[in-house]
């Protein structure tokens, strides 16, 4: 049995392998962070400033984009500081706080996409009842549940981890994600149970609901007129692309945490940082109403627009 340690600081051991390239990586990561903040914030600004975008679907898009900004701010600033530091260290409490924010935001991704799938189902399959069903109250309930349920799940795991005995002080990663479990002498049954329950109600059930809902939408659209099929394709495709991106991330995270598969370090960085960058481009390029307003904004800024509506 491993010996318990009195840990004050944790070391991020991944940086020893990239020490010779840390200034180049700092520049790349800093550029990506600014790009993420600007692109996500631009789409959010467009939605808030145009009344024709004040609809449930766009409110859910705003929620996803704000998630991306907060997600990035949870990871990137500490990452950038570590690139410039001689020693990459953190306290266990700060590590668990980052763990909590990271998985609360990540865990809300699929529930938000499930809410968007339901919104599309009502809009396409029950258009006459849309205004009655998708009220401000309904949207608010969806948003609260999408954020509150993951927060409760992750809070239990973070608190249990805070009480756990540590037998290692080296985090095998670039920040505090599921790698914190590898520091513990023994993973508690509570953490394991809540991990499985969280996987079920934050990933598997929303995924099944989304697949079922879009299947119904595509069946109804196929049996309807050309205009309905076009509307379904224009509004559902971006959500499906984001769903694929989020699903790949979940499979990857489960692989390193539960199955403990090894991945090349470069793959780990790309997988960790890809979601915040993809969402605004997917919605900006594929959502007709957003891309139309984005073209106008770029024209007013004397930037040659490159997005076709």
C-alpha cells in the first residue's frame, strides 16, 4: 500500500517535457485564448443586440458560448502562467477548485444541447404550440437545471476528494482535471458512485434524448415539404456538430480517467482546449441569422466579410 503524504503543493509534471518550447507554446496559447474570448463574445454580443435573435434557441447558444468563455478562463490563465514559470506548482485546494469549475461547465454541455434539441423538436414538429411551450419560464428552468445538476454532482466529488488521503504530489497533466484522482491513495466509493451517476445523467441520458429527438425531427422533416426540410437542416446541423465535438471530449475524458488509457501529450492538449474554439465558428458560420448579422458587423468594421449567408 502506498504511503500517505503530507502534501502542501502539487507539481504539474507534464511541463518537463516541453520546457524547450514553452515560450512558443505560450504565444500560441495566448493567441488562442484571445481568439476564444473575442469570437465567443462577438456572437453573444450579436444575439443580445438584435431583437430577432431573442428566441429560446439563441438563448441556449448564448449559454453554450458563455460556458466556453468561462471554461477557457478556468484553464488558460493558469496555463499561461505555468509556461513562464520555472516551477509549475499549485495547492491542492486550488486544484480542486479548478476541477470543480472545469467539470461543472463541461457537465452542462450535453444537458444544454438536450434542451436545444427539445427546442428544435417543438419548433419543427409542433410549430403551432411553440410559443405556448417554449416560454421564458421553460427556458429558465432548462438553464438552471443544466448548470445546477452538474454543479451538485461535481461538488460532492470535489468535497470527497478534499477529504481523501494523498499518496502522490505529481499531477500527470497540464491542469487539474480527472488526473487529481491519481494522487489519492485509494479512490473512495462515494467518488466512484457519483462518477457513474454523473456519467449516466450528464452524458448518456442527454445523449440518448438528443439522438431520439433528432431522429424524430428528421423523420418528420423528410415527410414534410422542402421548406421544412431546409429549416431543419439549417438549425439542427450546427447543434449536431457541437454535439459531436462534446461527445468526443467526453469519451476522451472517460478514457484517461476511468479506463486510464495513455494518450500522446499533444493529443491531450488539443482535446482539452478544442471545445471553446469550435463553438463560435460553428454557430457563426452555420446559423443563417447569426452569420447575416456577423457579415454586417464585419462590413461596418471595414473588414471584408467571408461568410456566405
